[in-house]
C-alpha cells in the first residue's frame, strides 16, 4: 500500500502533523504501537473508573480532528524496518504477527521519547517502576502500582504522575526531586524568566500538583534522591538522601523510607531508533536528552522527504510537540505538492522553545546519577550484566558503546538497549551515535519468511 | 614517534593477532597496529563456525590444525570461548547434491577427517528437529562453533601476554620499501605520526588490505562483501549442530546463550556498507525452511560484517614476488575466523623460515599476479 504522507507516532506531534497533511488533501497514514492514539501525554483511557481528565479530553479532540481530516489511523502497529528510496520511504509494519509494507512519498517521524532509566542498587526488584509506567497504568486502566508509593528522580513528569496517583486515593509517601528548581532557576534568571513567560497553564498545573500532594500530606522535597531500593523478593523500602548540585548523595543525610513501590523518573531520552536506522544525521545534545536529529526550521531532517517532530527531536513537552507537528505537517505538504509551506504559529514556537531551554537547564541529568550503580548492580537486566562487568570491559579497552555491547552482551536482549544503553553511554565514551538496526521491534521468523 | 620492531603486523583481528602470538612466542619483537580499539570487523562479525568439512584440501588441512589450536588456546588461557564440538551438518536438497557430498567424504577420509553421509531416513532419525525436505546430509562430528568475539579477544590477550605490543587507533598510511625490501611503515594515531622500522611486515587487514598494498605496487584481488546475519531471541536448546545449506544459501547455529544465529547471504555491492538490507533479512528468514522450530521465535537483531572475497574464495597467504619481508594474509572469504590460529602459526613459520606444518603454496598471492 502507498500514501503521500506516513506519520509514525500518534502523540501530540504526530496527530497534529497528520491532521495538517490530511487537511491539505494528501493521503495520510498515521501508525502507532499502542492500542489507542494519544501518546503518553494525551494517553486515552482503555477502561477506567475515573472520568477523563481535561488533558484526556483535549487529546480526544486532537484524535477526532485527525479522523475528521481523513487520516487513516493504524494503532497497534509498529515500524520494524525502514529504507529510504530516491522517491520516498518504505516502512515495514508489524501488527501482532501480521506484517505489511507501506510506501510513502514523505515521512514524519514523531516517535516521542523513552524514560531514562538509571540503574541503582535494588532497581530490578518487583515494585520499582518508572513514573511514566505508573502514570500509564493509572491513566489507561485506573490501576495503582502499590499502596505506599515513593516517587524519586527529576523532571515535571515526576510531580505530575505523583499528583495523578494521589487523585486515585493511593498514598504517595514522598516525592523527591533531585534538582532544586528555585535555586537552579536563580542561577539562570533570564532563562528562567523567559522560559516561564506565558506558561501560566504549566505553572498552574505544576502548582496544582504541589497543592494536591500537600493536601494529601505528601512531602515534596527538592535536592533529594533515592539511593537504593530495599527488600528481598519485592520493594519494602528505600534509602533516600540529600543530593548536591551534581546529584551526588550528601554523606550523613541518608534515611530509610518505608514503601511498597518506587516510581523513578530521570527525564526523557528522545526515541530516535527509526531516524538512526534511516541514516538521519544526528547530534549529541545532553540538554535535549541525548542524541537528536539535526533538523531545519521546517523540521526537515538531513534525509530528503523525512521530517521529525516532537520529543524525538529533543525533549520539549506536548506544547512544543504540537507546534513542531504542525511545522512538520506543513513541511511534508510543501515537499509533496511543491507549493510554498503554509504559515506556522511562530510566536507559540518561540515561547515553547524558551520553555524547552529552561527544561534543559533544570532537568538535565547530572553525573551523580551514573554513580548510583555499585559493582554488583545489574545494568542490563535482559542479559543480567553487572556494572563491574561493564567497567572491566571499559578497563580492558572497550571504549565505545558498540564495543562494550559486543564484549559484555549488554544491550543485546529483548529491549535492544533502550533501557541500558543511555546508562552505558555514561560509563563508556559517547562515541558516534549508537547504530540502530532492523528489526526495531522483534518480528517472528515465520511471518518474515512468509511475507517478507 | 619512532619505534622499532622485528615484525610489524598491520591489522589486529584474528589473523594478525594469531600471527603476533606465534611470532612473539618464537622470540620476535612484534608490534601490532590496529585501526580501531580492538577487533571490530570480520574476526568478530561472523557466525563462529569452526569446521573442517566441505573445504578445499589446503583449507581442510589448515582447519584440522586450527581445531587443535582452538582447543589448546582455550585450555591454556582458561577463557570460556563457548567452543562446542556439536558437529557440522551440511544438508542437501537433491540427490545429486548428496552424491557430491558423498564424493567429498571420500577425499576427506584420505586427509584423516571422518565424516558421515546420511540419507533421508538417517537424517530424520538423527536430526528430527530439521525439516523433512532434505535428501540427506553430510555430518562431521568434530566440527563445531565458538563465540567469535570472546575467541578473538582471547587471542588478542594471549598475544599481548606473549609480549606483542598493540598500538590501537593507529591508521597505517604508508608501507616503506627500499630496493624491493621492507623497511617499516608509517601510521597516524590520535594526531601523532608514528614511524615503525621493521624488516618484516605482516599485512592482515581484511578487505582493507588491497588499497594499502597497491601503494607499493602489489595488486591483490580483494572484493568487499557484506555478510548479513539475523539473531533470534533466546530459546531452549533446539539444535546442537552448525547446519548449513549451500543450495539455500543459509546457515545457522545456536549460541550458548540460546540465540539462533542465521547467516549465508553475501552481498557484493562494491561498498563497505554494513547496513543490513530488507532483502537480506527476508532471505535469511528462510532458515525456518531448515529448522521449522525457529518459526515461532522472533528475530531480535541483525548485524553485518565485511568479508574479503578472492576470485577463488581462497586466502592470499605468502610473500608477493619482488617485495622481500612483506607477508600478505588476507582474502579469507569468510573462512578467517576458523582458520585464524593455523594461519597465524603458518605466518610465524614463514617469517622465521621454518618448514610450514601445512603446505600453503596453493594460497600464494602470485597465483593472481597475471590478472
């Protein structure tokens, strides 16, 4: 099957890009791995006893706009291989065990972000989750992850996910944010002022979350972090401590917290596998979350006819993703039709970019995070590779992520390094961007053998 | 920086490192120049097959020597290279193919290699997990496979322990000759210029050997070929043998960790590109036609290496005429990992002027000099 525009990822950026393209009369296909469109921020409920939140209502409207514009939405569908052709891009799709091919003249990659997972002692115990997973379970299914939940890490999602869980009546014992936003903000007054300019809604949301936690009796501490998870078969508690500016634990401040679940969140890593597989030019930008594609103002990547938008181009949140999605959609339309691109909402773009810079200033992970793992800590849980094994490989001369991987098997399991490689990157030298290879999702041999 | 050595080895892969090991053990002062931080190319990007069957006679003898050396090296160093003599099974789709394998089996027996020819019924009985489409197979019980990454690093570390000096991140730019005799080489390493004076050079840089050799007027017919591989998710034991079908151009083995590795497609597109194409993935997925149990498993990863093909798919080993002190060891055409230790020992013997344990005159690079 073929189309003018294929959009991968049905979050804020992808929904908006697809809608713009379809409204311009182009045949547009939007694919997303999840069962429902919306992405993480606008995650739609599957079956939940709670009424939809305002964010979910807003998401519902975005999804309906895409359908109304004539976008063909294919959920539960992942891209497992892709190749750039002179006249477009071929995507190989998998939906369950059913494989299909999609030829498009232009591609918008809007694959969002993964949560950064930092290995720390005890992180593989049942009961340790990411805040995003906690939020997804609660938003999508109304399921709380525990009865007494500790939140620790850094980034707005930590606060938002904790406040969301409090709404369900779950007890959140503490929320520990490693950054001290007020102090860090004071160090960068202009960036802070600019970043917060006309961000009333975000500030209200943040303050609202803090207020809800306060009402529930949950302490919100900044400059604190979780050092290790305690428990035999599952989480029974955590050791927490004050952390300094580099996120290193401050000696003598450790104490034990009793909890049955831990939600960690260390900001986000752009999900760039598809872009790297296609061979888009990448740049390492820690303040944007790591490796990101180099994009023009139109969100065009280095590859002809391939655009990228949203968090996969650098962490910036749903507001920026909507604008970037619109730009990418306009760019895709101009690319296919050869007409001048339509007008973009540049004032909103500038405002959201300032916020993105502030986010990067405040929430970029600091070196102390990589030091939490002790020699015995498993860093690659798929292949059960410890920190000591990785350190030994680095000491023996494995200098790049690729060579650490080859020698230790770290990153070779089912997650294909999505979880562990950001952590390994901090142990080995960054080197070139890690190679992305097919299959981006595991695909059964039988299915490939029978339909390629 | 200026350094001197009795032998400079260009290329720190399996062949260069095995040569360095056996040379250092013979008292030579060896420097190995490696472009990357360690072995990263064909030495570690292969299926890890260690087999003597289904080979040309010279390679068969080298492989038999290599199998003994692989076992010996693993024992000596105590490193687990996941070496397993689970047998090699070459399956035949048709009766004529099986007849040809039977003829080969006779020749192999003459060289002291025991193989068995199985007909359809015997194959069903001995390997019921394989598809029933095959007319039969040839089986060699002493063949097997190892983990090429662990095995190659083991040889690198053994060479270092024997006294070979490794210069990594070193890109060799010039081979220095004087009156038809090797003087040394020049390289760049991290912005520095290295000059190495050495009366003997061993050139074992895989498909990258020919470009540098051409600068001293030695023409080596090497063609880069992409060797694409699929890796399945981990699975319980499915097959002990390394199985291959020449007709289907698919081979497979199950690694110690449980993943099934599938290879067999060699793409010659005139590049060193190691990106696996969709056509290669689709071809290799046909491994389910050999091992039906693979069908329900997922393809987890793909990767590729670059092989150095020669016109006859046999290595180039020896000193090209007119360039004294220059030993070429390249063009392994996908056989370098298995043969590596025996090739390394042969290089040491050639450099030292000792009689070679295996007669390698058939591999002399001059056989293509007229081309």
